C-alpha cells in the first residue's frame, strides 16, 4: 500500500512540475507500461521483476529479456508493484529481481518460489 501512495505522490508531482498535458502524458505512459506488464506475463521460462519503469528498467530487464527471447527463451518482465505478483511463482522456472525493495507481496513471491524449489536470482545494488 505504501508503494502505491508513493506512486500517486510521484504522479502528482510530475503533473505539477510539467503541467497537465506533458505531465499527464508521462503518467499515462507509466500506467500503460504497468498495465502491459500486468496482462502480458502468463507463463514462460524466465520472469524479470523490476523495481520500476524508465531507463534503468529497460536497460536491466526489458533489454535482457528481449535478447533472451532471440535465443528461444520465453521471458516476461513484471513491475514489483503488482499486488498479485505471488501468483507468478507457478508459471515461471527462473526469477530475476532487478532493483527491487522488500515488500510483503515480494516476500510472499519469494516464499512461493522457495517452496516450489525454483531458481531465484537477486541482483543487489552495492
């Protein structure tokens, strides 16, 4: 819940800073990326869970997933803000976490992954 409030605050600040049209467009772009990730990930080999959207997420998750798809892997990218994230534990074999923070939903997903004895990779930022 706290992450959602932070996202609303960032959306409001973006609109205040950039104006209704330009800021609103940026907020809608983020919403589109979130909804696309929410509905596109079903089943596959590798699931990337990213801490947000933007250049960092594209560089670390979307680009890597796109490259792996060229080699025949079924990859999806999911934003950690998804409240139903734990449901993806059954649909994928490998999970890669990129710049995520600890949340109850993420902890529930990790617990499900460990229970099912699947592969889990955490990329820590030091």
